[in-house]
């Protein structure tokens, strides 16, 4: 199963770590986050929501965006 994560703060990065360390067949293939996190996220970073929503390989979107 391929998932995308929206948000890469405390919760989003925790979700990515849990998936990475799980023994399930789940892969985080895209992460939508702030531009300044690109160096942490690497090649999974996407700067556009449309890039995730138009990707037919994504099975689940996990939304962890915060806001004030």
C-alpha cells in the first residue's frame, strides 16, 4: 500500500517513522510539507497537493497539517 502524508511536523514525521519501522507492506511515497523541510524529506517531497491527488499509485492520504 502506498501512502502520502500531508504535513511533516511532530505528528507527520512520527507517522513516517512508524510506517518505516513497521513490518507491514506500507510505503510512504510522497510527503507534502513546507519547502524548508525539503532537505529532511528528500526525494519524497512534493510542493503541490495536486501532485499527490493526481497520483493513481497513492492508496491513502494521511493528513497531519497543523494550523493556527
